[in-house]
């Protein structure tokens, strides 16, 4: 019982581990050559763009199905619109990186 009282709380441990991980990632990122960092940025941005596009398509199809069953599709259509805009923004960011 005494040992557990001496340890810091869980939230403090999680905070220390998260900070250490972030610092390590920053050091690794800074040590990469600029060309390698560019390739990583391109891959991540392209992957996020593709994911947003797939999610927008799925939300739009779900909205259509919901509308066909006489239910309110506005939430799904709104999500599809927002995801489409995110996809378009990521496409512009990808073009700017190239």
C-alpha cells in the first residue's frame, strides 16, 4: 500500500510519457533530410485526402438511403458537404506541397 501512495497520479504519468514521446518524435523529424520530410508530408496529406473523400462518399450515400426511407438526411448531407470541403482543402495543400 505504501508504494502506491509514493507514485505520482496516473494523469501525471500519462503526461510525462506523452511529453517524452512528442520530444522524441520532434528530434527524429528534425534529423530527417528535407527531401524525406517532404515525401512524408506528401504521403500523409494524400492519405488524409483520400480518407476524407471516402468518408464524404459514404456519408452522402447514407444520406440518400436515409432520404429514401423517409427520414431526415440533413445531418448526413451536412457531414458529406463538410468532408468534401476538407478533401478539397487537402487537395489544395497537396498541390502546394508539390
